[in-house]
C-alpha cells in the first residue's frame, strides 16, 4: 500500500462513516493508522512511525472546488540504499507522509 492508496481509503471511509469523520477531525494520525490497520495490519506500525513526525492537514473540499496535492520534490528523492536496491532490480516505491497542504 502506498500513501495515495491509503489517502483514498481514508476518503472513502469518511464518506461512508460519519463517526470516522469525527474521529479523523479529532485525531487525524490515529484515524489514518486505524484505516491502514484495517487494510493491511502488518503496515500499521510502520505508518505510525512515519506519522510520528508528520503534520496532517485536513481540507474539506467545497462544492465547485478541487483540492490537488502536489508532492514536494524532496518526497520523490530516493536514499542511496533505495537507489542501490532499484539498480539491483528490486521495485522501490517511496512517498513521504509529510507533504503539506494549503
């Protein structure tokens, strides 16, 4: 699961579950981790760790408005280890969870 798949799952749950919407507004990190745990329990700890130093900004889209998140250039950079793994033929996917909205 990548960040965008997780964001999509969160958005879908917000539409279907008013209680989840309130939980997301009250504690975004815990709500996001709960969705990750539902989809792939083994990833919840890693998501929790990534979100520890991240800031989550919630933006409620208004009718007639589109919200588009543009990743920072830094979120697309790979570490030396990731570059080495990719050169060796392994698939590498990395998107940081600290992109700012606004």
